[in-house]
């Protein structure tokens, strides 16, 4: 077919034909992606599969562990979040999913951490304790401390002194920051280090929009919505984008996000290396957010917004959400 088209059509028409052909291929594969997402995601698929509920449970307990790690902790916070979490946990149990599952256990441990925090206070948290009562029996003693929040003492160059393994085990998203001013040079050094990230065919389509203007930063945080309860002393947001002009046919439609994600991880680690506390913030935006962010910082449509990263200095002591991780067995599948 290709050769036939080449033979009979003039060059201009060949290129038009090719364009139509490629657009059709792109639409087809985008539809394939869309249908997969429709079928699987827990909001759209509505299958309440084990994985759907594990995700929902994690989503809800994570917002509670974030609240627990807040620098300005509000006692008795999160009634609505707890209601949602307990609804999913009850559904999970009623569907007979395994209660020794790690995510299920992580959520119980997070709830328990919340309850412990309120012991010996006069705050009424019956909206938690009442519904927790019938789930307590599922708690496995060896896992009862995995959730909640941790506390870290920061000293300068903390992360520079660590070997790679320690670094990986001790890097945490930091959502509230110290008062010390961040040196712009350190941020630029971190960005420069991240430029050494790998990318598809070394195309390096990335850009970092470094927003320092505090009014713009506040606007971005309010549009993004994932850090609104935190962000004390925030000093900037880095917006990582990749440019679609660097990519080829339909099979490269997602490569910008892959390249940008690899770059972003390097950037977060480099920021730690240069003593800059940071937190990745989702750029999984609804349309109004997408437009809103692009207006604040003037990002063209050809750029994919891959990730936002809030930055500030480390406080002497910081609290972090424990965000416990999966076991190796749950993650790896070996083909022999
Ligand atoms: C793509 C992405 C989006 C995220 N979005 C948010 C967010 O909107 N708000 C937030 O507080 N944390 C956000 N996080 C941080 C995660 O909650 C955090 O990385 C996870 O709980 C693991 O904890 P750790 O980074 O401390 O190891 C995001 C992380 C990633 C990778």
C-alpha cells in the first residue's frame, strides 16, 4: 500500500496522505488508552477490584497521614476524610478482600496513630473511634506502627553525607518549610545536575519554570490543591514541562511524560543534595486547572506539564507522612 501510494501520488499529496494516516493511528491508540483507563480506574471502572480498593484506601489514609505531619496540626481534623476511609474499609471487608493485605494494614495503623495522638486530650474524635472499634480486630501487631507520621532532625548537608542506599531510604517529601532563605544558586545547581537524567534518544525536551514570585506561588498552590493545608514558608514552585515538538509518531505520545518524570525524580534528589526541602505535586489536572496554571506562568500548549515541585528550606526538625511502601514480593514478577 505504502509503495503504491508513493508511486501514484505527487510528493505534496503523499505527505497529506501520510498526515491523515498518522492522525488515524494516533486516534486509534489514544482510544485504546482511553478505553483501558475507563475500564480500570477506580472512579470510572467502578469494579471495586482488590486493586481499586487498595488504591482508594491508600488515597484516603494518605490524606490523614499528611494531616498528621502538618506543622500546624489541627486536632480532631478530617471528619469527612475518615468517613470516606471507613466507607471503603467496610466495603473492602464486606467483599471478603484479605485483611492481612499491606494497604489495609497501613490504613489501620494510620488510624491508630491518629487515635494515639489524641489520647490524653479533650478533643472529641468519636467519629473515628466509633467506626474503628469493629476494625481493630484485624490489626496485625507486627504492622501496627507502619503508618502515621515520623519526625526528622535536619542538619546542613544531611543528604550529601549519605550513601545512595541511605539517601533512598531517608528522602521524604517535605510539605512545611523552615524560615531560612533558599539560595537561588542552589536551586539552579540542582536543576543543572538533573540535566544529566536519561531521556529518549537523548532528546532532553524538558524545561523548568522556576516560580519565585510568592503571589504566583500562592495562586499555583491554590489551583493545584494538593498542598493547601500545608506549605508553611514555601519559597517557590518548580514546574517541570516537556515539549511535544521533540517527539515523533503516535507511539511517542507519552514519552514526554516519561522523560519528564525521570528528570523530575533526579531534580527532587538533587534538591535534597543541595539542602532544599521539596515535595512533588501532581500535575494530573482537570481542564480548568490546566488552563489556570498555564495562565499564571505562561506555559504554551506544546509543553506537557509533568510535575510541580514545591520548595523551601528544611526546618531544624520536620514531620513527614510515613507513606509506607509495598513489599518486594508485591512489586516484582520474575519470568524464568
Ligand atoms: C506524581 C506525584 C504527585 C504528587 N502529588 C502530591 C500532592 O498533590 N500533594 C502532596 O502533598 N504530595 C504529593 N505527592 C507526594 C506523595 O504523596 C509522596 O511522594 C508519597 O506519599 C511518598 O512519600 P515520600 O515522597 O515522602 O517518600 C505526589 C507525588 C507524586 C510522585
